[in-house]
C-alpha cells in the first residue's frame, strides 16, 4: 500500500531536474553516492561468501586450496565446492532435517500463536490480565535458561535427542509470543464479530470463517518467522540435538562444525560457503517474495509493542 | 466477581475469594454438590450428567493412583514420594555397588508433581463449580445441561478455553517448568563435583548469591561486575547506534526525489534475510588475519601487518569495538525498515504547515520528522535493548567470548552474562552458578522493562484500540 502511495507522490512532486537549484543537485548527488557506498559495505561480505562458494583454486600439488585466502576475487571458478558438499558431507541430511523441523514448527507454532493472539485480543475472560502478565514475565528470562533445563531433562530421562524434541522446543512456547498477533487483531473491528454473533454464529465458526480470511497478513508473517527460525537458529539446535550426532544436525549447526569442528578433513571454508549459499538462497527468496508481509508485521509488532 | 479490587486489601480479597466460594458452595449446594467435595463428579452424576461426572471421577482416580503408586521414571519416583524427595534431594549416597539418588531428577519430579497437583486442584474446583451450576440450573430452569450441550458450548462461548489450552500446556511444559527448575537450581550446590546420579547435591539457601556479592575477592564475584558492565555497555551501544543509524539510513533512502528507493531498500532487506550464523561467520573470516579485508588495508598502507580483531585481539577493547561495528551491519537494516515505516506514515499536512510557516529543512527534520519517528518506535527501542542484553549469537559466533582476560573464571573479555551462563552450565557444569546468572539477568531485564514499559504510552493505553 505504501509502495503505491509513494509512486504517486514521487510522480507528482518530481520537478524537472534542470530546474533544481544547484544546492539541491549537490545534496541529491551526495545522497546517491553515500547510499551506493553503504550498499557496497553491506553487500561486500555477502558477495564474498558467494564468490567463495564458486572459488576453485588449486595448490601446485593439485589439491584444492579451500581455505580463506587474502584476495577477494577468485582466480578460478567452478562447481567443485558444491560437488564436495553434496557427496562428501552430511549436508543433504542436514538440509532435510532442517526442512522437516521448519515445516512442522511452522504449522504448530502458527496455530498456537494465532489462537492465543486472537483470544487475548478479542475475548475478555477472567484470567486475561494475569495470563498476559505471566507471559511478559516469562519473556524476560533468558530464552535458553529454559533450553538448558530442557536439555538436562531430556538427558536425565534418557530420551533420545530427536528432531521431534527440537520441533517441540521451537513451537511449544509459541503461544507466549502473542504480542504481534494481538496487535493485529486489535485493529479488527469488534463490530464485525458482534454482527456475526447476532447472526447466531458460534465462536469457533466466527474464528474460522470471519477472522482467519482477513488475517492473511499476520498469518503469513507468523508462518514466515517460524519457518525461517530453524534455518537461522544455532544454539537451540546445538544444545538439544547434541554435538556428536552429525546425522541429526540442522544446517546451522552442521555448517558451524564444518568450519570449527574436530574433523579437519571437511573444514574447508569454500565448501562451507557453498553450504551457506544453498541455505541462503531459499530463505532470501522467501523473504523477498513475502517482503510486504514481513515489513508490515515487524513494523506493526514493534510499533504497538 | 469482576469488580476491580485495588491495593493490599484487594489483593487479599482476591486470594481469599476462591476459599469463600468454596465454603459457600459447600453450604449452599445440593447433596450432590456436597458429595462433589469428596468424590469428584458425584454431583454431576447425581444430576444425571453421567459422562461429565465419569470424566471428573476418572481424573480423581487417576490422580490418587498417581500419587499413591508413585510411578518411577529412571528409578526416581513421582507421586507423593516426589514431595519427600524434593525436600531431601536424595539420601542414598552412591558407591561402587549402588548408584546414588539422582538429585536432579528428584528436584525436577518434585516440580512436576507439584504442577500436576495444581492441575488436579483446578479440575477439582471446576467439578464442584459444575455441580453447583447444575444445582442452579435445576432451580432456575428446571433442567440441567446435557453433555451434548456442553460440548457445543466448548465450540461456542467457551471456545477460547479450547484455543488457549494447547498453547498454555506447551508453554507450561517447555518454558515455565524448565524456568522454575533452573531458578530452583540456583539454591542448590549442583556443580561439577556433584553430577546428577553420581553424587548427591543439596539445598544451600542463598549461598550461591552470597558467593556473588559478599565475597569480592572470590573468583566469580571479581568477574561478575566486569561482565555485567560490558553487558550494559554493549546493550547501550548496540541499541542506540543501531537505532539512530537506522533512522539516518531511512531518512537518506526516503529523501524526496531520490530514485531507486525500492532497490536500495531491497538490498538492505537482503541482509536481514540471510541467516545470522552465515553473515556472522562470513564476517569473522572476512576480517580475520587471512581475509581479504586486512590484506587490502595492508596494501593501502593503513595497517602494517595482519592481526586479530576478534577472539585473539591484543586488546579487549579492539574485540569489543569490532563486535559493536559488526552489529551495526547486522542491525541497521532492521531499524531502517521500522523507521521507514514511520516516515511514510507522517502526515503530509504537517510538512505543508511547516513549509508555509517558513521552517527550514533542518528545523522540519528536528521538530517534525525525528520526534515522530522516535515516538512511534520507542517500544521497539526498549525491546531491542532487552534483546541485546540477552543476545547470544553475535558474541558466540564472532568471538566465543574471547579474548582471554586474567582471572577470567571461564568468562572472556567479550562474554555477556548470557554467554557466560552458557559456558558455565554447558561447558563447565557449574549449574548453580549459571542459574544465579540467569536470575540476575532476569532481574536486569525486568528492571529495565518495569521502568520503561510502565511509563510508555502503549502499555498505559493497551486497551485504547478496543
């Protein structure tokens, strides 16, 4: 919505460039230069990782260099790092693990989060304020304080460290993060719900047929955040799934150990970079595709608190 | 019931209310309701609500069986024995032939059994209430509700209970219970020497806290204040530099008449979308001794020879400043997005009016744009301050808390309270000290929140939009 407005505005006020005062010209030129410099700073590391993924430089003895090198642009490019990544490492397994965890986390936590948000916003029940206060207090404890406890509980109970446990850890607490969703539902007019009630619709039906269809932005936002969470999280996955179980790693943990783990054999920076590219491309594509919802959601969430 | 009660008397009234209700229902209720006080569901069966009554009755049977038989998990009993164990934390010292009692599981199961008992009491209360309601219905309407009707009600007026239950259960089991458990650990001597199942640990009261505060020469205490100090410095700079950096960038991108806004913004959104572990590890290598940045700086003549800016930095402050700078790279795009949102929402009429009054561009920026952005984004500022106090990834992935400092007690020069907590518990098994740090972190974040949130408009006017 904002995009459109902006375009209209720009067209309306765009003066003929020749008519601009010279100070305006200079300030505009300065702004362009500054922005381009900033963009270069922000893109510099990202481009570097992508370049490294394709970097296939060889030592004189025929082995691949693979480490961090001091020149930015590669002297030779190829697909070798990706080949190594998919044939010599557990990367496909990590990727599958993360995908499974992400899909289930997304479904579970979106459902939990939406139902709590809606109730907190639209239903005035007796325990509402205490509930909100407890949720706020819980949010102030360092998140992985409970994670460490979960880790010890799982370990003490002899429960195998499974992806299922990780899914539960990611999504079980999702209901506590209802503030963003509540902010959205607060803007849904109560009259809409009242009218449906007068027509005799039950609460479940109101939620399913009236609220859900108009909540697409917030649902997409919540789903996006919970789906990308497992791809980005490093510490929960590492603690819950253990450091030894290579076949249980998610991409973040697996790639970290590829760089800083015990197995020297695979600690190649360029292969790591190839892995990063494989992870980043789908996530970035998703973000860009749903950019509108992401911006709306994060703005609404932090603006309303 | 919903009359607002304030102050201390209101507080006691609120606590007393359930007991008063309890007494009233017992005296007022039918014989069935009276029976319900002893056998759950009796009142419902008395009124012919067989299925509902049976469900309540089964809950009671289940609870009693659970409490009496004390089912064992990993050789540690739940049920009533768990309460006893919770107090003693185990009596059987281990030797070669018999394993020691598992103090940690005993502590945990004590908490679990307590939680189950609370839920049982809740069900118990609701069974009496339901029976009492049936009494009333019989008196007022001449009939009680059917099970089918109750079920329908579950999807009608009481649908919110069905919606809240799974989320609440999840939060209780995976957040509340573990957090309680960690808080309790802070009052024990559960440390490296007393591994669970090998050696008993016991309650020590406030000893762990006194180690932190009253023994300034002690290793931990000597390390605590520096780590706390750095945590605060970090949170302050990380929050405010990112915040104002983001606003400036947003102003720049949204400058009137500038083309390519969408592209510029997309480039910065791109950096948000890339998983942090990737961008942080990339940064770490990019600016490392062997990375291209340093070789470039040497070529240009700014540096003379490669050095570490992070984990092996010669001076702690080099590492600290580098972290804060890298965090700018990570955080500015995000606050830019928020500030952009705010800027686009500023009513054009405000600018018009200012221009008519002959305000200069700088005045407009200072008097209209900035106050507006700051007003809108203050809640974000607070939550990002708290987020920075407990931010883990950036420190752990960039330096792992290093460089080493003298008398570090595991904490390196860039360790925050939370990364120290992680190291103490996961790497060093000093669970009790880790738990104390967790509690102190909580106190820190909650103080900040209390001071700021309570004053902020969005808290006071929480219901303004309803």
